[in-house]
């Protein structure tokens, strides 16, 4: 009884078919895996948004600020008050970033693992404060600073200044002495005493105002900064002027602010300070004004999750100027 074997050509045809199917299916599998990670990220951000809302209920309808220099002496010394103090999540010794402020409502994770001397040696189990995909895009160990300690950022556009309906711009209601948190702005090399949180009453379109996004601890466009600390966070005219410089008339949009204008997407860089500066764009172009692109990462098949002030989480590939203002006008 004779046996018929496969010919070389038949084997090659089968191999070619398998290779073609693999080339088609592997990207589909990768996208499906990323969708699962995106779902985890959505859950994390939903928890963060809920904690932010709970904080606001406990603090007179005001969301948590970006940071508070709660462990520095008043005036110009900048001395540490309690040498044993460490923020509960980020591990900072001078004060707290927003993850530390909402930590009592989450009680999940820590930025880093520490040696006996208190130095961060590796990433900790960061719980809800990191995205499964984004964590590899920001490889810094963190643990002594909010920067590099998580992959979600609070929207500094809403927190520090809004060109349409400002919450805490210098001369606006809610600014002033309590914006300093006891610190003398003339004696600081970086930052004021604290950044006031967004007042819920001023978020007139909460379903369209982004509060958190995927990125460094402080994300989103921040047109409020001006020149030196004496002008920070700037007034409405300064902010609008910076927006016009960063976004000239193009694509049917006028120069500067337009509610439906998409923000330039930041280049994702392993050095998170590149993203923090908000100058280098994903498409290789650069911004003429610092901190004027979205300062976000886009880890989920080219898009990101965003938490809005009403608590819902939404996936978007781009964010729009109106979503970074309090009024959405």
C-alpha cells in the first residue's frame, strides 16, 4: 500500500497561509488586549473621579488642588517643619500632591518601595494611580516627588486658570492670600504655596470639563504661567494672548481660543519632564509657548481616558479647548 506525502510546494502554501493569518490576527489580538487594559484604566479613573468628588463635598464644594506645601515653614526659609513627614502616596517631604490629598478616599497603592534610609528603590504597587499600559511609558521610580509617581494627571488648566471662567487666577475671586498657603511668593524658586482646587460652582458645564487625564501628575494646557513668579498665574488677557501665540489661525479656526479646536498632542517621552514642558508634539512639531499642548499620553490604541467633572469617564483620541475650561463656551 503506497503512502502519499505532502510535496514541498504544498507545505510552503500551508506555511504561507498560516503566516498571512498570523499577520492579520496578531494586531487584532493586540488591540483586544489593549482594550482590556483600557477597561482597567477606566475603572481606576472612575475611582479617582469619585474620590475627587468626595473631597469636594468635604471641602466646601472645592476639588483638591494640584499640590499644597503643607510641610514648609512660612516666609522665606522654606524649612521642613516635620522631618519625619512623608506624603501618604507620593512620599514627598515638603507637602502633598493631589493623589495624597484624595488618598483617604481611595486608600490604594504607594508610589515606590523604599530602602531602610527611606530612598525609593523600585516602583510600588500603585493601585488605582497607574494605568497598566501607561506605567511602562513613564518608567521613573518616583517616590520622592509626584512627578513620575503615577500615570494620571490633574487638569492644570482647570485647576490654575481658565481663560473663560477663571477659578484661581491672581485677581479672580478665590485667589489672593489663601492661594499662598503661608508662603512668600517672592522667596520661592518654584511654585506658589498651593494651587487652589476648582470650585464646583464655577464648572458650569461639568459634563464637558476635564478634571483628570492620562499623563504626568500635572497635565493639560497651562497658559496661566507668565514670565516669572510675579505674574503667576496671570490674568485673563495674558492667558488669551498666550493661547493666540500657541495656536495661530489655521484649519478654519481663528487664532487662539475656539471651543471646538483640538489641542496638539504631546510627544510621549520616557523622560516625563519632556511632557511636562508641553512643547514637543507627537507629530514632530514644537509649540512656541510652553505647556500649551495637551501634556497627555495616549496609550490605548492611540487614545486616552478622561475624567469629567460630573464623574463620567470617556475615551477620546483628542481633547478640545472647551474641555479644558470651566464654562465650555
